[in-house]
C-alpha cells in the first residue's frame, strides 16, 4: 500500500508550509498548500469496497503435450448494482508457464452488472499438473494512494504430458522369431493364426481340419491350412541416468528418450511381438515379457514408462539382458552417449549375439547457437567431438542413428532404414503349418 508514503509526504508538506508561514516566505507556503489539500482529500477517500467480481475460468484444452499451447479465458462480472471503481486484476500463474499472446494483468472498471472477457495464451515449460489462479484483484481509490487486495475465482489445473511421437509411420520389426518345439495343438484359432489355403487331406490331419464343403464339391477329402504368425523379442533399453540429462524444460534428452521409446513400444506391441523394458537409472529396472494389448493401452495412457517391479545394480546390466532374453533378440537403445558406460555395454551385447539399434538423441538439439568466443561453445565442441567418436566406434558393429528430437522420430528413422542402415531389421517370418 502507498498510504505510508502519502502520510509521509503530507506531514512533510504541512511542516514545510508551517515553517514558510513562520519565516514569512509566502511563495513557499503557497506552493505547499495545493499538495497539502491533495493528500488530505486523498486520505478522506477510501478505496472502492464491496464484493470482488465473479470470475469464471475456462482452460482449453485442459490437457496438452509439451510444446503445445493452451487458451485461458477469464469472464469477469460485477455482481453489484454500482460502479466497481478501478480494478487491477492479475492471474497468478506458475513460473513454468510462459504467456505467448495476450497478458494476464489488466486495469479496468466494471459498471453495474457489467461483464468483461479477458483472454491469453500460455505455453508450459514443465511436465505435470500446473495450477492456474486464483485471480488477484486490487480495488484502488481515484488518487492511487491506497488499495484493498482480495482473491477471486477458483483454481484451474492444466495437465502437461510428454511430447507424443506418431508411431503409425514407424517401420521397426525384429528379424528373429520364436520357433516352437514339437507339435502345436489348438482347439481354436487364436491370435496370430489365420486361414492360409486348402490342400489334400493326409492321414495325420485331424477330422476338424477337413473342409466338408470343398470335399463335397471336389469329391475328395480337402483339409484347411492356417498360417501361424510367430513373434519376436525386442529389448527396449532406455538410458535415464542423471549424467545423461542434457537440456532444460521439456526439451531434454530424458523426455526425448521416453517419448521415442513409447512410440517404439506401441509399434512393437501392435505387431504382436514380445517387449522387455530395461530402465537404466541408478539401478536397472526390468519389466519383462510384455505382449498384452491391455498393457500397451496402459502404457500409452500414462504417457511414460511404468515403474519396474525388479531392480538390479548398474554393473549387472549386461547380465540382466542376457538372462532376460535368448540370443538373437533385438535391442533398441535410447542413449545420448554422454559417457563411455553405454558404448561398452552395447558392444558387449553385440558380441554376445544381440542385434542392436542405437538411437542417440542429440543433446543440444533444443538449444541455440553460442558465440564463437564463448568458453561454453569450446566445451560443447569438445563434448560433441567425444560423442562423435563414440558413435563412429559403435557404427562398426551395430546400427547407430542420431536423432534431432526437435523433429518426429518416424521420418528420419525410416529414411535411415531406406539408406541401408537397417538392413538387419526385416519383418518377422511366418511359419505355415496345418491346423492341428
């Protein structure tokens, strides 16, 4: 409030006027009298009281992905039949919310039962649930020397999720498949089995495999044959160690790795392959044998990798991978290759018979250019040189792809495959067998 400053100025002006009268300096006394009358009148006028304005807040949409914007609409209405006076409104926003269009701060006056709409657009720089509001309203007097501050309206919540990658155009399939041992018998055609064709009946075929309509038409026994689609193993290795987090806000390597791994998980599970998640933090979390479409729906609804039920020390990571899946499984690793830990691990997996695809989110994709003489630029160039050497070393034994995560994953990765980088990644084979 400015009442203390006004009281100080009023006292100073009154004292100066008294001194001027005592010294018979009439020009100084006459100059002080208007200020004395002004501050005296200001203290007699109190700020406009009454009820604060009614506030209705609308956030559209109330759930967005990182990088998108949300429109906020505030409808202010005067519930009283008299002038509201001068109102200063400020919508209280979290620091991670940037206003890109419009302003949340206004000075206005509402007439009797008058309504007014305020709009602005905001972009979040953090994930999670962000609270907007309440609205801070200040009622000022006409001299702007005093005010009353109140809170109006309810809080609203804006849900910010990780950036979603479109997996529909992602072409990523394992090349190794499961080969069942012995005869596979099934009373019903299950998931992955579909009609393939007709052939002549042999003595080992069960009676339920006979197509009686074709038998009556051709006057000989005809059996149905089905195609059994076999599944492959995919290991999704996500490097979420604290040392590999580069970037600020939602533009960092951790969020890019998680959004890319969600897209790969969606594509792998939609093609009926088996997925194993390995989350590398301070420990190694394992979520093995995911084949369920229900689990895929839960994974996409959370927009993040689930918490793992089993954890192991970081030094046992290669043992965990070899123990979880048989030799020949596909390994998709998301890591920015900041240090030498992951290259050594991936080379060990490749030498053990695993087919490895390394997706490297570029650490400085979301950052701007630095000046040529900046020490930070020299340090960045040195780190990039070491990182490039690691990628060159990995390209000798496995497929290594650098991803600028400011762009969608599917487009550059499919282009990488078309150029021959993904020759070992072909669609899984389908073994044909007669229905048993």
